């Protein structure tokens, strides 16, 4: 394991991102502090048989003879890593809850995460163990994440889950691995979360950005069998660079020619007019875009203006699934119509999914919590918490019982289908052999009139480990 210079000194900078973020919603909660989920009655409907089946964690494989197991002898305090967790399991996280556009974009993720923790407690998914979630504000600033995490470590948090942003997760990865505290389901698709040998206590939950790039390149090859000219627009941080590097590396294999590259700073709220003007001048067949948060909306607006000024230019627009929310695309209005993106969760707002028993269960619970307004985007936080609880359940049912060590063992020997997963999606991890939980994606096209997505082709699974 790579060692940092101090138990509390955390550093590393990686890429930023999350799935299903929205720029124009709020969950109406406080900006930081502890949310202790209760077991109060709710008006949500009873769990359907299908929901119970998908929510239940599979039998543990961590104790299997050939299963991956963490080496606790490398921990600062091996006994603490193996100590039983009883009564209450405390989950910590850090998210941008104040400080600008990132807070507005990610607020529904927090709401969905907290909602599932409450759901899990009410359904007693961990039996007599109560789950508490503490979400501290790091303002999407990696320099503030270490302080937020240290505060929660000092308060006795047993694990972390759903920390938003690759640089933010990277800033605490050394410390959490030194102290052998599970850092589960990082809400980012950075390929760095596959470094199991060096960082065994850190896992991600999103499809790696490199895999998403492969999915888009494959789709473009089908749409343009004779090749295409592509312009790239991406946020100027490591999140955007990971996407851009992966796509550029793949482009020649799919007969795609990069004719322009434009970037924008992550915290720049201004529409990227000059960047899109440059792209429009090249009249590419395709625009491959990697904006972030509220930047999804400003990018689409600038692109729509440029297309209006160039009537003969109608590029296919691909936008990463960091923007794949009907809320954020709805904020862009007609400018988002026809764009391509991807997802591995169902669109809970689509009429076609209205009778899906898991969607009905989810929407009923969110309505009971007065969170219907953010339900589409909150599904990202809900699914992250759901996977975390399933890991905890698997660890609790293992021969070792619930401990920090059994939690990370469960996370790395894990097969699970979330409630809101698309048909065919199975999340699976297997130690160093397959460190990435999610690697399947469905390419989608957005209809601005109905604010829903249409499947393009079938679920792409060929890039799974």
C-alpha cells in the first residue's frame, strides 16, 4: 500500500465527476452535519417482492478459499480493522453542499443517499443494526475534503461512501488506506479506483470514464461506418482529461478524426461561446462533450446558438452521463433535444417504466419523504447508498461478522443488481481481477419534448472485465 506522510495528511489529485447530477434542484436540507436515519413510520408503499429480491445482498464470497481478502497486517491498527461493529454502523461522506454551482448540481445526490439510508433502517435491512450517515461539506474543494473526513474519523465513523469528485476522493485515499477505513463507492468513474494492490480499501461505483469513452466510440463507428470528424469540448480538470485522453486514444481505431479541442475551467459559470464558435467553424460531424454540473446547461445553450447561426451544421452531439438527467437536460430545454448520452439505471420519469415495481417502490418512498421533485437525479445517491448497504449486509452475514475488514472484503467479492438498474445490468467486482463494479452502459438519445430517453441499440457489455 502507498503510504502518505501522516495519518491525517492526505493528498492526491484525480479526476472529478458523478452521475445523474442536476443544476437546478435542491434537497432543502442543511449544508452539513449528521443525518441519523430513524425507524419512523412512513407512508411509502410496502416493499414489493421484486424490490425485496433486488435489494437483498447476495451470499458473501469474501470467505471463499479463492476469494480476495485484505491484508490487515499492513494497517496502522490491525485490531481496529478487525474489531466487530455492533449496534450502529456509521457511514461518513463528503459532498459539495455549499460554495457555488457544484452544490446546486449535487444536492439531489445527497437527498437520494440519505433517503435510502432511512429506507434501509425502516426495512431493517441490517436486522438490529442501525445505520447512521454523516455528510460533511467540502464545497467540491479537494483541499477541504481532508478536514471533513478527519472530523468524521475522530467521531468514530466506520466507513466512508459516496464521496463526490475524483480529486476529493484522491485527497483522502492515502489516509483512509493507512488507517484501513473502507472508502466505498466513490462517486466518480476515475480509473484510479482500480488500483487494488496499492489502495485495497478504496472502491468506485461508476462506470470508468475510459469504458464510457469506448462505448461512445463504438456507437459512433456504427453511426459513421466511413469515419467522422469529431470536435471535443471538455472541462479543464483531470475528470475532463481522462475522458479526452481515452477518447483520443481510441479515435483512430474507429476511424474518427479529432478536428478541434476546446476546454473550460470547472468553476467558470460563463457560457463557452468562444469555444463553441471555434468548433462550429470546423463544422465537425460530431461534438463529443465533457462538461460538468451547471456547465452541461451552458454548453448546450451555446451549442444551440451556434447551430442556429450555422443552419447547414447539424452535428451529432454526445455528452457524458455526468449530464444524463432529465432535470439537468430539462433545464437546457430544446437545446438538449436529440443529444446522445448513456446510463445503466432506468429513467424513473419515463412513462414506460411507470409500472416497474422497483420504480414504483422508489417513487412512493421519495414522495413520502417529500423528495419527488428531485427523484430522477436523486436516484444516483439512492443507488450509491443501496450498494453500500448491500455490502454491509454481505459483510454482516459473513463468518467474520461486520467489521471494517469484512466490509472491504465484501466490497471486493460482490455481485449485485440495484433496484433501479436497467435490464441486463449486473454489478460485479472480484478483487484485482475485476476491480470495477459497473462496466455496462446503454446509449440513449434525449427527447426534449417528453423529457425522456430512448434506447439506442442494446445494453453494451463487451467492455466488462
